[in-house]
């Protein structure tokens, strides 16, 4: 037990209005495309014994948003997320550890009915009581995944060599959660 987990102990709900689950992928080998999922929900329990902590998140695949409707429609299609067939992306923790103010959350990420274990380091950003009396806690984290590991293999060759969409995708999390 650490002083931090003792101070944070409790059940939390992700605040979708003040959190972001985003991603970055390289496009045409020269730039990055950023996007986010606009609809998700999740819960977390921070236990005094950090090993007893847990996290669960459900993302609506069709809520993908890169600020370009034609690209978003392609990402929802069977070439990428197959959002009609697989409407949710899920993450369920299997273990939690802590080193200082960094929480390592290992869990099962499921995309398109393919489940892989991964570890996401989350850095504690602070705790505050908002003007409405809600106790909030903030965390930020990121992890790189291979989209091919999840059966997302569509691509196109480009004239100068290389491919249109990188295999590596960085998932980025900016989380505000409310205790209670």
C-alpha cells in the first residue's frame, strides 16, 4: 500500500465529457493522422493494495472521428474496424501495479473479436474537487499496438514506396474520472 493508493482508494467512473481516447497513425509515410473515439464508458477501482485494483472500458467503434467523414466511413467499414459486425472495442484489466506515480495496467484489449494482452503505463495527473463537489482524478497514458495483430490489414502501396497506413498505431488516453 502506498500513500497515493490510500488517498485515491475508491470506485471511479470515466467522465466522457472530460476524457479522450485517441489514436495516432502514420499516413503516406510522411505525416500523422489523429483521431478519437467519441463514445465510451468505463469504471475503475483503485484499491489500497494496488494489486486489487481494476479497470474496464467499452468503446463504441462507430464513434471513431478523424474530422474527415469519408475517412471515418472507411475506418468503420470491414477494411478496418467492421463497426457493424463488431460494435465495441473493450479493455479489461488483468493486473495493476504501481511505481511512484505511474500505474502499469495490464489487460485484454479486444478489437474485432481478437483479444491481445498489453500493458499501458498511466501517469497520475492529480486529484481535485470540482465546483460541483465531484472528486476527480486524472491519468494520462499511451501504448503502441500493431493493427495487424487485431486483423486490421487493409493497406495500399504508394508510388514513392511504402504504404498508405502504418501498421503501428499509438493509442492515447487522457482520463478524468469521478469518484463515487
